[in-house]
């Protein structure tokens, strides 16, 4: 495609749970496409599964907006992270975190997540219907979990939500609003790190403060603050949005919900399938390519900023038979919703655990659950890097 053919990106979903019409056309006809970002900069959009998997699994490349010719997503300036994005330093940092997200730790944490989910359902029932499932259930549960993991007060959750939204802003906030919120967030987390140095405790941040990495090095205060901020954002924003989207998918056609009621053993595969089926997955993963890369769908010249549409990849018919269908028993299901390779989501085991608990508890406690409005009326989140629904009204 030529420069004048550039598509405005991000693409808009048709509706709350329907994919953009352009995905299939791009996969078939132009899998390596020129796009124009909200900043006005040019980038390259990848939509096929094989192209995206190859690129994001390549350890040579990561998001790096500091390169002079890297495309900017928006006109907003964001601070660079002190955490290494490539190489051995990045892997050492990841290994320090992964001990907190093992299968054993998830099994130990699961009863507490279940208890919190039960409490939230009690409160939602007491408040009466209709209820906003996102506000009453989908938001407080993952916030409580990540706050508990980091050892920060759950009572500050509304502040976390605002700080997170400004960090992920594409067009919702001005530069001044972003700068002010991120300065507050950094000051807050720096104070928390300082307090942890005096009394580390047994939470994740306390562990990172007192434990050296594989090279015998300790994380700097800046790296600890960035880690805390990153985990707090990733640990609640994406899961909150996915809870809402998952329930919208399952309740849009109640035969899916009835299928789970009849066979609760499908919960695990149902979670994986809703992750794959998610048509409102957000902006996608960016990769800056500083050398030529040959992909099955075409060549990325050095200096390219690639946007990897994981949502489109997860709808690729060449990989997923009947990809447009929500199949709750789909197995195997090699979706890329958490990425792959050296930059895959560190906390994906926690997200899976939370989503499974959400389904198990809601199926047991509210079997008559239904959407309170037609699915087409569910308002999407706009202006942020992540995709989701502003509200999910439900009745039971």
C-alpha cells in the first residue's frame, strides 16, 4: 500500500463484542498495512496470526518509543521506564516476578479470591437490580487482588483507576492532566517503596526490595516504583475490562450461559475462548524494528514501528477453525491474548485464575443472570490503549 492508502488506526469495533469489519479484509488482502496513528505518525499494522507470533516472539525487538524515528501513538509524552526492555536485564527482572505467579501461588491465593468474589456478589444482591457488573464486581475484585499482592491499601482504588486511565490515555486526557496524575502516582508509589524499605513485609514489593536478581543486583528505587506502577495498572485495568467483556459475550446469547450452567467443567476452556474471541482488545502490541525483518506476510524495513493486532490474530481462520464462532469447548486454543515469548504477560496466571473464579462464583450464585440492555447498547471504553466496556448492566 502507498502512503495515501494509510488507514486511520485504531479501528473501531462494529459494536461492543463485534470485530472491526476491516480485520478479515486486511488478513486476506493486506496483512502488512500502512496506518496513521492518532499522533499523525505512520506505522505498520499486522493482522495475521503467523506474522504477529513471529514478531512478538523475537527477543531482538520490544516497544521503544525513545528511538528518534519510532512512531508515537499519540501526541502525549510518556516517561521512559527504568526497567530494561531487552536482553538479559529484562529477563532477570521478569524472573524476579515470576515466582509470585506460579501455579502453586495461584492455588494458595484462589480461596481468598473466591471469598472476595462471594462478598462482592452479596453486596451486589443487597444493592438490588439492575446492577452494573463492572462497577460492582469487575472493578473491585482485581483491584483488591493486586493491592493485596503489592501490599498497598485497597481503599485507594479510585485513585489507582484515575492514574491508570491517564497512563493508558490516547485521547481522553490532555498532556497537563496526564503529567499531573502521573506525578501523583509516582510520588505515591515512591512513598510506598520507602515505607517497604523500612518494613519490607511478605508482599511482592517487599520481596523485590530485599532480594537480588540472578546477577546479584538489586532493583533501584526508580525500577521498584516503575514495577509497582506497572503491576498495579496491568493487574487491575485489563482484568477489570476482560471481566465485563467476558460476561457480555456469554450473556449476549444465553445459550452460552446455559451451556456453562449445564456443564461447569467448561469454565477453563470458556475463559480461554472468551480471551480469544475478544473483539475489543485495545490498541495492540507495538514493536520497533531496528533491522529488516522477513515475515510470512511481507517485509518490515528497519525503522518500522509495527502494531500487532492480537484481536485480529485470534480471529485468523487459518489457525482457528470457525474463528467467528464462540466455542466454549475449543481445545487446543493457542490464542495470543497474553502475548508470547520474552515479553508475554507476567501475570497471565493470575488473570486466568481471577476470570475462572468470576465464572464459577457467578454461575453458582446468579444462574439467572442476564444483560440489562441489548448487547449493542453496551458503551465501549474510548480514548485508552485498552479496550473494554464502560458499563455492563445486569439483572437476575
